[in-house]
């Protein structure tokens, strides 16, 4: 089954990708714990996030882009010289 692209989602559901998720919603969306997201933020890793006051949020678009950027395609050149 082919997953929809970011462009497919944006065309089918205007505003969907700009939705801001809470830390718990974002953690569930990428199947990680809230602690992992917090740890990644502290270490400068993980998806882009928004900080407003003491709250943290994640744009759905940023989660999709982060997943896409970290997807490994075995057998394809991945930029580090390894095919």
C-alpha cells in the first residue's frame, strides 16, 4: 500500500498539514513516547516544533517532513556513499 504524499494530503484536506498537535498527539502520531520527544528537543534532534510560553506543539506538516527525511530506502543511494 502506497502512503499518500504531503502534496496528496494538502490537496485532499486543506489545512490538515498546518494543524498544530500537542506533544502527546505528536508522540502518538509517530509512535514514540512524550519522553522521547522531550529528550530529542533537549538534544537538538527530532522533528521541528513550536514553543509558545511553556507549551510545545508540532505542526503535522513538520512531522511528515521529518519522517520523509529520515526514511531509508534500501538499495538506493542515501547521500552518505552507501547504496
